[in-house]
C-alpha cells in the first residue's frame, strides 16, 4: 500500500494529465493492496474548492467526494490523535503547513511510502517518498 499526497490523489481521481506516467503506473501496480489517502486530503480539497482555487473537472465537490468514496481500493487513513500530535513534533526541519505535516506524519505512522511531487516533502529526509 502507498499513501497519495493530496495533489497526486486529485490527479489520479479526476483523472488529470498532471499525473506523471511513473506515478500512474505505480498506483496501478499497487492498487490491489490499496491506495491510502489521509483524511486531511478531503479537507484540503474542500478548502481549495471553497476558495475557488480548484476545479474538479466539472464535478461539484459533493459529486467528486461521493465518487471517490466508492473507489474500492481507496483506504482513508484517519487523522488519529497520535498522528496529529506527531505532526507537531516531526524530526528535523520541515515547513509549517499543517496539512502537509499531517500527511507526512500519517506516512511515518503507518510505515508507508508517500507518492508526491511536492519538493518540500521530497527534500524531507525523515519520510519515505516516491518522486515523479
């Protein structure tokens, strides 16, 4: 199982040409074991839609949410109290974005590789990542 960063999950679930062929292949290859996504991802998507910074390719937020909830291989990992606390005490130097911190803490807590194209996360040495 792998954990998808918010943008990768969006690109995969819409589908969007922004998703790199390598990431698409990795997701397809590992999808049988499950594609994990942090619960905070849904908050991020909703926030971006509400601010007018994200278009869901003609779907409303509710339509997108209802559709992705039905994808049988998607496993939503809750933002448990343990993960929330861990997100505030990540080792080393990591940027302050709370959603990114929660996603990174989720990957660490579950021992998952994080599929991302976010340079700040890719440069963070304390989480296993898969780059584009």
